[in-house]
């Protein structure tokens, strides 16, 4: 009954370091996405994927890379961390367009860049 | 560009009160609308999903309505409890790949 699992839950980085936030879902969902949540800005879409091998940019993609080699996993890579990337990151998934499209979220990954 | 607004930003009520949270959106061309709950430091929990062809959905003490023509949705909470204290977020899905979120209403239910 795992749903959407994100790791790590907390991370502190120094400016310029790189890291990967992991996201896995066990619901066989086609759609997966990454959002960041910042005070006063709400949730903003970073990248999304509509199936294995298919990814695209969202509203705020700069500084982030994604890949989707399997249906289950959708990692988010920070290439060279900047203080502006301090945020809470959420991974979300939903079934394909022919289904209800209800979005399920992970518990979040809290990232601080010093 | 689709924009979602939630008013009020914060709401404080005594326990037992019935209350309504409001969500408005600027473009009626949506795939569906979803209400979420977020507790401090936690992820988003889906409460109710209303497809574009539906008018309302109910789950326990919660009832959500959708009026696409006026660009409005309401979340009705009956007999509020302190455990209902959380931030409630509304999101519309204008396309399959994208959700647009409001900034939420922070609800406090006082014992």
C-alpha cells in the first residue's frame, strides 16, 4: 500500500553540488510529475512524464533534469544546486487519460541549498 | 493562462460549525478539479475529484461542487472538528499533463 514514495525526506546541499531526488510509484500510473512548493508561490510544475521514455518541461524546468526509464521511477536531478532551489519538492502520479486522472502525491523532499 | 484563486487565505471557526471554502478559476476548459488537504510538513492528500461533466462529489462530511460556467468550486465541510485543521488546496487540470493550483486556504477549527 505504498503509493508514491520519495527519498530522501530531507537534504542539505552546498551551492554547486548535484544530487538526485528519487520518486517511485507502485500503482502502474502512466503520468508522473515533479512540483516544487514555495511560500507565497504555491505549487509549480517542474517536469512531467506521460509514460516510460517520454518527458517534458513544466513551468519551472531550469536547473533540473528528469528521465523515465521505467513506469515506476521518475528521478529528479539537480545539476548544480543554487540557493534558489531551496524548496519542498513533491512527486505526483496519476493513471492515464482514459481513467479518472486523480493525482496522488508523495510526502515530499525538503531541500536546503546553502 | 489559467489562474486559480482561493478565498479566504485563512479561516478560523469554532468546532461544530459548517463551513465553505471557495475556489475560482479563470478558464472553464478543464479536464477535472481536485481538492487536496495538506497538513504541516506533509504531502498533499486527495479529498475529492470532480470530473468536468460532474456537478458535485461527496465523501463523508465533505461535499465539493463544480460550476464550470462561472469558474467556481466550493468545498463544504459539515460539523467541523479540530482534526479538520489543515491547508486546503484546489487544483484544476486544464490539460492531461498539467495541474494549476491555488495557494490554499488555511483552516483552523478551535475546540
